[in-house]
C-alpha cells in the first residue's frame, strides 16, 4: 500500500471522528438532529468509501469509487454549511 493511500485513510478516519464529535455536541433541536443525522451518514462514509476504493480491482473501478468519496465529502460540506449558516454551530477556523 502506498504511503499516500495510507495517509489518506488516516485523514478520512480523523474526519469521521471529528464529525461524530460535532454531531454529538449539537443542541437537542429537531433541525439540528436532522442535519446532524445527515452529516453523520455522509461524513463517516467518506472514509469507508475511500477504503472500498483502495480495494478496487482496476484503475477504472478506483476512479469510479473515488467519485463516490468526492460526492460524500461534498454532501458533508453542505450539511456543515447549513449548520453554520443556521447558527446551529459556530464556525471555527
């Protein structure tokens, strides 16, 4: 396994753990729960789908699976934007 792939596996796992901590810290409001549930699904699937991409049998399959990783990451960004713009959470740089 390449060093870059292993590093990306670790980064996507850390991202999932940060998403879990964020979702667990959300206020107990319906809107926060709905957005949090969506973020939890997409944010934790980034790493899982990247691991699946690493098991691809061909370059074409790897690229296809990597597209799913990109979609889930973009969806996660969307839910985080909504949480920030709805003043449910404060943006931290």
